[in-house]
């Protein structure tokens, strides 16, 4: 994961995983304008491959995808990249799913559609939190 503290000028590297291609395209373009480099994956397994090959500061992960349930993917990510914050994002949310995601180690849980400003703020908070944890540890 990121070795140095992120400065406002540093580009955040985000892994964005969602099986809705249109959503991926729109959100990644909008994030790019906010200095966030979003690498996209159209499936959970594609996301795992990208995470194994590269480092990311944060991940935004859809809960319900065709190939794998987001909470199972979150558990895998905790093993592959335990320090990387994961933000769960879903259009099919429930209190139980949110609580389970947080218990497994999600940084935050958001319902779709969410405002882009809210998503960006949580991404930045997750990176700041992770940078502070790395500098202490």
C-alpha cells in the first residue's frame, strides 16, 4: 500500500469494483477530475487480480455482483492487503449487511446512489486514516 503520506497534490490510487460497467465509467471519470486515479474492475475476480498485481490506497467495492458477494471479496482483501481501506457501496443495502461489512473490516458502508462529494470525502478520509496508521506503525 502507499508508503508515503498523501498530500493534496498526490494522486490517490483507487480500485473501483462494480459489475455495472456504466457506473464504473461515469464514476471513474468524475473521480479523475478530483485527482483520484480509479482503476476499474468489472467483477470481483478481476478486482482480486488487479489487487495482487498492484498497490492501491483505497478500494470502493460493490456489495452485490454476479460472480462473488462483496463481503466474501472483502474477506479476501483483508488477507491480501490488510491495511488497505475498503469502502462498501451498494444499491441493495440493509442494516445487517452494513453491520457485517463493518465487522469484517470495511472502512465505511454507503448506499447507492450517493453524492460524489460524499464518496470523495470518504475516500480522502480513508487515505488519511491509512497514512496516519502507517506512519505510527
